[in-house]
C-alpha cells in the first residue's frame, strides 16, 4: 500500500509550447465567446491553472487537459511573449486508456461535450478491451448514458459483449 502521494500540481514545470502536442481524443469544444473570455482571463490573470500533460518517450508532451489554454498561447502573440513561450505543465504518467479517462473527467467537471466525439471515444475504449463498468467508473457515465452513446454509434460491435434473448426465433 502506498503511504504517501504527491499530486502532480506540486511539480508544475515551465515547458516550451513547441514541445507540447494536442491529443487526438479530446471531445471538448469551446464556443467563440468563451474562447475570447479565456484569452481575457489569461491576459488579465495569467495562467492560474497548469496544463496537464503526459511526457512521451521522445521527450515531447501530450495534453491530457488544458487544450484551450494551450491554443490561447499559440493564437495570441502577446500571451506567448509575456510567458516567454512556456506553459505551466503538471505531468501525469498513465497509460493511454487512463489518460483518455482523465481528459473526460476534467472536461465533464467543467461543461459539455460533442456527442459524436464521445461516441468515438466509447468505441475506441471498447475496441481496446475496456468493459462498460470500466468506462462508466473512469469517465463518470451512468449506464443509460453509455447505452445511448453506443446506440448513437450504430455499431453492433459495441454490443458484442452483451447477451440478448432470441425471442424472434
């Protein structure tokens, strides 16, 4: 049993934005008014929350949470220059499935998601062997929501681990 735990936020480090990559599985979108508000917030208050990243074997970083804070620096020269091209990064070391779950947990705690991207994430997790109970626990879904996303997908393969009655035979 682990006796002590130190949260990643206690080890925030400045990382050049050029070494940071977006992930391919973030279903979170920001509307233009909120994007402007985020820029204004960073302009006035600075970066008050670190970007959460995974450090890849090649030394680059992949975003787990903080994509919009990252793109704010890329889109706004004034922010880039003031921050000397560096973002505050908290690093987590988790396998891909757990990073995807972390991204979803971070996003769901803040707002809404694109349904089609959520369907793709559920498909990817199911195809990688994750059970419905793992998905519900790690992404914070209830059974009905998971069922709806699987139904929306139209992919029978998402139901192949379920037993159905053969009432029609």
